[in-house]
C-alpha cells in the first residue's frame, strides 16, 4: 500500500518522461512555437503525483492546460488512461468533460486542445518512465499550436485557477 499527497507533487521532468529524437518536420514545428516567444510552461502545468519506486509500476500525472491550449502532436511508448477532472478536452470531433475519459494505446499519435475554460486531466500509466515523441506538421498542426501560443499567451498569464477550483 502506498499513499501520496498533492503537496508533495513535483513538476513532471525527463527522469519520468524523456523526449525522443525529433524529425525535421517536428523540429520545424517546434521552431514555429519558439518564434512566438511565449514562455515555456505558461499555458500548462504538469505534476507527477505518484510514481512507484523502481523501473516497473504505476505513475499518475496531473495536467492542466489553460484555455485554448493546443497539445503538440505526439505519442508515448506506453498506454495511458486519461480522466477529465474539470473543463473540456477536444479531440477530433469528440468533446470530453468532467468525469469523461479516454484510453490512448502506446505509440498512437494524437493531439487535443483545451476548451474555453481550460482542461484538467489525470494520466494513469502502468509505467514509471515513458517517452514523448513529438510528431510532424501534418495538417498544419504545429501552425495551429503556434497560433494558439501567440494569441492566448496574454490570457494564460491571467489564468491562475484551474477549472475544478472555480465556482
């Protein structure tokens, strides 16, 4: 049995989620976001809430994406079960709200964006270490991401309370 406390959460870092080498297309997309000069982390907050000791076991990540935040196209090398804690998550034609969730299998490429109130999710994985592999600019996804960073940065600075904590 193990217990964890929100006050002990740490920022999700490379010791838990490592970044894979990127294709030229992904690097070009990332450059578009960098050109916006939006500070890294301004539109999102990711915390490692729980991680079993050792190389195998469970991990739990909390992710808050602020209003209109667009997650870059990517995949992970492990399965992930997502649970929406607050706000809205838009993925393709689907909209997920508080209490909804989705399962993304290992190596499946995906992207999603936060609704107007932002979105908070819990990410459950049967892995204590996993990767993130950023994908290319198919369909102009990185262009959409750069536009969101450019247009929403000022708003993100004012968003200090996540959707689940608002009345």
